[in-house]
C-alpha cells in the first residue's frame, strides 16, 4: 500500500512510505498539450488529473511564413518541465492523418503539405506524439472535461468561419479508417447548393457558416431585397447578427435559412450517430435564438423518428478557446494509457 503524504498539485513527485521505513518516490509525469492555429501556437504542460496548466505559452504562428515547425518546437521547449514527460498531444487544423501524425494540407499553414509533424516532434523530444484535428479535439475535450461529461454518445459542432465536428460514439473518439471521420461541415445538404470553402457544392458549411450567412445577405441585396445593410464583400456574420437583432428582416431571414439547413444536417447526424447530447461551439452559435429557433423546428421536421429527440440534450460548449488544447491533453492521456 502506498500512502500519499505530499500531493501538491504543482509538485511532480509523490512521496510514499512503503513497508518499514522504506520511502518510494513516484514520479508523476507531465503531459504536454499543443494547439496549432492559423494565428497562434499554444503549448502547455499538465500534471495528471488536472486541467490547469503548470506552464503555458502562446506565440504568433506566422503561419504564412517559413519556419512554423521551428516556432512550434521553440514553443514546446519554452514550457518544458524539469521532470518527466510521458507524451505530447497536438490539435491542428486539418485535413490530417492522425494515424500517421501527418498534416495532409492545411490552408492556414501553406508550407505544411504531407508534413509529418508528429513523427518529427517524436524524434526531437524522444516521446510519443498524438495528433488530431482541432474540431475532433474540441469534441473530445467537451466530452472529457466540459459540457459532455458523463455522456457516452456525443456530437460536437463548431460553427464559425467554417463548420467542423467531432463525434464520441460509445465512449470512443470516432476517427475512421483514414482518420478523416466526423467532417461534419462537409455533409452534402444540396448538391446544387452554393460553393463550400472546400471547393464542393452544397455542404452545410456553405449554408450555415458565418461567411455563408453574409454571402446570402449580399446576394439578396444585389437582387434588390431591402435591408439596413449594404452589399459589402467584407460583411461578417456578426454584422448580420447585429442587424437581425435590430429587426432587419433580411438579416433575420439569413439566420432562419442557416438554421433550417443546419437542422437538416443535424437530422442526418442523429440518424447516423444517435447521440444523447449535441454540443455547439464557435462564434456563430453564440447568436442564440436567431439561429437555434429555426434550427430546432427544422430538426423536428427532418428527423426520421421522433424518438431520437427524447432526452436529447442540446448544449453550448463549455471550454471556449481552451477546447483544442484540452482535447490534445485528453488525447495524449488516453493514448498513452492504451
Ligand atoms: Zn465542404
């Protein structure tokens, strides 16, 4: 039996007394989590069973300029603890291959094409490195530490400049054969619909993301519809939301349309994943009833069986900007225990 006599949250050692006067020292390994974004790289170190970082750094990624990998290594080294580290987890924009630890291509970081960031870091630091895309990691974090705690089947959607998703099915993160499962933003809602950021047409992202909402308003103004807004290529989803809250009929209609198509997408996800909770993150989901009232009625209308809706929880994400980092932490902890 080990009696823990010193378990300070920021102390890497547990001292235990074992048997007659013999003292054993248990080294508590740190886990490193990294969130790579288009504008910033964040890195943090954590002791077991805590989600408050013992050290943390946030640096500009200068993602369009060469040397992103070197800046990433420096960021990790800057928070490296004095004591043992067991694994590194990384949340990165995709598409990527989590099984190989490679970024396939990401518009945010042009110099990374088929870039083996996981194996490179693993060689550099001499540790296992686990990688997955930022939306999957946010979903994993919400399940482990946030709004989805205690659920076994969870669908997480983030709606901002794009739409991303993460799925927990039967207490497992859904990754898929190629590691590309749960690309929920690219669900086809109407093959003749507007162009999506990915180049295909009619994905839910092309109807319900912030830019899609703004684009619809611009199109309607150009064909003569009245609005307090002016046609403007720089128009943002937030400006449309502000106009809707002031009572602008076109802006309200734009959110009704976005919510309607979002409801169709979610009806599809219910039929595939049958979750007990839907969690919404991202800036556009902060608008509340403007989007969620039409979303809910569309979800009811399009759900194949009403039983999917019994006891279904619809929740806001709880972890905000930390979701990617905490998901990377959860991934590294999970995988290093397997
Ligand atoms: Zn798409």
